[in-house]
């Protein structure tokens, strides 16, 4: 560890881990040890945790590849990215998998940044054994003696591997056949030591555990896997919510999958880690997450159901190796054992690749569009020649020279390689031009506003183009939700076997139904999950809560991007509709519901009673004195502790006041003085910018943390309040200006500049302050204006000169 920090003074150390679970594990460990031992400050940088101030002052940043890719795209304006002196990438053999292009891009970018800033950057890549380690090392810039590539058999605890083949054409019967050999493997190899059995699905964890219980019942000791005392086990069972886990853990067999609630999952992990249960049946996600090694690992099948293709496909070989890597506990074992059960025709394949290192190829060429667009936006790529030069920094280019057949390169001469790269760049640029992310004039490449939105919000370029083409259709919350759920970002949401029936049932319970989508579509499922979340509809199974978390992690930035797309197109009502969906997703209230329901203990009946008394919106209660709030709540029957909860929240919510004046108009208009009833005069469609000054006053002294109600068994996630300042013209549905705000001080001022509307005559410009998380707290202020014909400013000037 000390050697890792031997880099240039005050340089930052970035640790890139492939999963958030690994990030949290590393932060939990290093967050205690590094400050104490080395005085180094450690921060987490993920989609869940992102504190810009903390990152600026941190010495060690632990992050995911996607987050660091998004952050480092703006390296010109982020000093802490330029100050990185050491990058450690865990599981770098994932270069060949779906997430490989992101790893490849961040290394290439950091090398490029180093060349531009003349500040050296060290790279450390950690990987399983691979056949072409020297290629990876050369790409990272490792010098002689900097490569350590051990054979798969070399590990702290030696491992025995047994590969068993099973006949059977169909997946489920073949899995059932493997249950008895799994029980036999436990008896033969790990009778008294911990065992992990990896399976492909939540359903298989249950079926496998029940069969193991049945097989154990045929022995002299049916509860042979129980290691905890009876009273402790009884108390644990009483706390478990999942009925299947409650049954299996009584026999010393735990279940572990994403469908379990957090308390159940933590209990199982603790029991297994403390050897209170002997067997853990888990999905493959555990291999990449929590560190729970065992003496014996059984991989019960190497296939999983792939919903998009509607068939069973093989796990990536890296996943199988990761599962095997759980075998062997350095503190307790002298040997680890792995039993890999495969379909018989694949036995020879696994014998070869589990015992020998495998080569790692690049998959960047299949995901080049978004990364090329990001570099165009950052200014790294300005011409086609720059784009070709950018590719030479990548691992893809190195492997192209070493294995041309894999990348369909026929001519390996210098001219042939140049032509291949030029053709790849040309196709990519044409696609980006078709999606309106870039403009190509002769050889010059320029990013469009849509391209900048794509890069800033880490969107797929097809999503941004789809948003731009659908802007005119965003007339209500249903249409916004329909467009949002069709984003490419949700295409990988799992739709498991037979879940189309659950989706059909859920569609009958949510507000807008399935909106005509196919029930086996991940986009339809996305829409249903969001509707269930907002409408507080119970999920049909626990897995849907996990899927909802995955969706909510994406929707924040995707909605922000959709707001910017509508603003760029100039549609006021469409932008407001998107903002209201953002509010609904945080507050769990649809736009047509009473905003008073945000308050705890305020029911539909109470909201109706308040409405009858003239209190129709949450903002009215926020503006009231404490005594008036107590009075109106008492009249509705909300008293005592029930009223206290509502009052406490009302004291926390922001109370915004708004005023707006035209502060200038580029020298072509005549201001109306800004007094009460003033009409501001300006030239319609004038070239000079109009400046509007918006004054916000917040009477509550508070932090920036937003109130997020708990729903659908999801933990309330800490997030910051955000606001939009908007200027638009309701009569013409024209959005003139938009700006993101954070309102924390008691009084703030915001300036927005824009071009005046085109049509002459009387008009009203409206200034809005809109929350991104609260329903019913938005404020608006009308500014009447008189728009003169184009000659007005010139005539007014001539008249003044003549006088």
C-alpha cells in the first residue's frame, strides 16, 4: 500500500472497481485504515454518493468505471482530474466484456491528459490470469519488470477444480439432475466447512435449497448444516421477511439473491460469515459483491436466461472464474475446492479455459459512438484525423495489430490499417451526424447542443436523438413517461422468465397501464415500475424492488437531459411537464394529486377538508404561521403527534418568494422602470440579448437535503434539492431561458439572458422557480412587455437624435 502512494506530491489516487458493492467494501476498509495509517482522506464517487467538495479535497477516490468516465470527460474544468497521479483498475480483464469499452476509454483518456498536462500518471491493473497480459501491460505503459502474470493455479490457497458434465437437452431438468451431485460434493469435499452453491436465478436458489433439505432429510442428521444454537436461530427466523429463506435457514441453508430485502440479505451474510449456517445458495451476483469465501464452491450450471434473446446463454468465462475464486479461505484453509457442473458438450471447453489463461480482446469498436462524441465535445477530437489518432491510444488499436482476423481486418499493411481506421471513424461520424449530435463541415467536426447534452448526462446518442424527435409530443405526464421509458438506458432492465404475466397484472393496477407496450419489453417494465413507485402500488415480487432501484438510479440524469432537450427546442409546456414528472418521482405523487399529500399523516380525506377551507396547495401551508397551521389541521382532525409530524416537515420545506424585472435589453429597448404595473418595451426578435433579473427569497434557514418520502419498501435516499429558473411566454409556448439553481441562502439573485419573442404586440413573460423534487412549491411571476416592430429601436434612436 505504501508503495502505491509513491507518486508525484499531492497527486490523487483513483481506485476503479467494477461494481458499487466492491466500491463500498473498499471504502469501508480504506476509510478506516488509510486516514489512521497514512493520513489520507478517502471518498466514494458513485451515482449514489457524489460530493464535489469532498472529492476536491480527497486523496483517494474510489469509484466505478462509468462514473469516472463521466467525470473525466470534463477534465479541462476539473482540477482534481488533472491532479490524478495513480489509477488502480480492479478486474481489468473485463476489457473483453460489455463494460470493457468504458475501462478502455478512461485509461486512454488519463494517458492523454497526462501527455497534455506533462504530469505523469501511474497505472496499476489487477486481473485474473490472461494469455496476452503483455499487450495490456504495454498499453498501460508498464516498464520492464512491471508485469506479474501468474498461472491460474498460483493463488494464496491452492485450489482443486472438478469439472462435471451432465446430459440433458433442456435447462430446468438438467438443473434438477445436478442437485444430488451437489449434495454428494458437499458430503465428499466439505462435510464440516462452509459451502457456496452458485446458481443462475432466484428461482433456482429456492429449488436447489429445497432439494438439498430433502436429500439431507434422508440421512441420519436432517439438520446437519445448522451451526447456530437453537435460540439464536429461532430469533433470526422471527426477523426474516422472505418465507423461503425463513424455511431454508432453519435447516442451515441460506439464500442470497437481489430479490431479498436488505435486512434479510445482511442476516444471511452475517450467519454464513460467522459459520452459523454451512451452506449458502446464491446467484452469481454474490461473486462480484460481498467478500464471502468458502472452502467449497459448487457452480451449478454455467448458463442463464437472457430475456432479450429469450434463450439460455453461457456466463462469461470471467464470471465463472470469479465464482471459483470464492473457494479457499486464507485464514482457515490450506486448499480450496471448486466443482463446476456444465452441460456435457461444453466440458472440454471449460477444461481448457479454466486451467489455462484466456486472451482478452477489445470490444470498443462496438460501442464507439458515445465515446467519440464525448471526445468531440471535450475538444480532444476536432477533425477526422484527430479521431483516427484517438483510436491509436486505445487497447483496441493494439489488439487490432496483434489479432487482425478477430476485428475483420484483411489488409495488415500500413495503408490497410489506415484505411480500416478511417472507415470505422467515417461510419461512426455519419451515425452521430444522423442523430444530430455533431456537425461535419468538410473535415471540421463540431458538437451540437444535443451532442453536448449527450456527453454531459452520459446518455446514449440514440436516446438524445429520440428525445429531440419526441419533444412536440410531451403534453402531459403520461406522454413524458412514455418517452422516458423508451430510453436506451433501460434496454438492459431484466425481464425474467414468465415476468410478462406479472407485468400484465401490474399494468392493471397502475395509473396509465402498459400504454400499448409489449409486456416482455424492458421499456414497458420500466414504465410500470415508475408508475408503481409514484402511485405507491405494491410490487408483485421482491425482485421488482431491486429492478426499481436500478431504474431510479438512471432516471435522475435522464430526466435532467430531457429537460435540457426541451429547452434547446424552445418548448415551454413540454419542459414544465418533464419537470413535474421529476417532482412526482421524488414526492411519489402524480401531478393531478393534491400536493398536500406530501405531508405525513395527511390523507385524501384531510386533503379534501383542507381544500374546502381554501388550502389547495402545499405552498399555502408553508407560507402560513405555525399557529395558523395548527388551527387548520385541528379543524381537519389532525392533532397531537399526527400534527407534529406535518408541522416539522413544513418548517423544513423552502418558502420561496419571487420577483422579476427586465434589467437590460442589449441597448435596443426602452425599460418601463420596473415599478408596480410597469410594462417593459423592447424590439420583437431583436438581436440584442434581453436580461431578466430574478430575486428569490427563502425564509427558512436550512440545508440542501431534500425530503424524500419512503415508499415501495425502498430506503429514503439522501439527495439534494435542485431548482430550475425558467423564463417563457405562455401565449406562444416559447421557452426563452433556463438555468439550474441551488437555493440555500435567504436571498439570492439569478440573471437570465435571452432573445425577445418574434411577434410584435403585447405579451407576458413569466419567470418560474420550479423544484425538481417537491410538488406544490413552484412559484411564478408575470412580467408584461410590449414588443415593438423591428424598426422601433432605430426610429426611437433617430427621434432622440433629431430632438
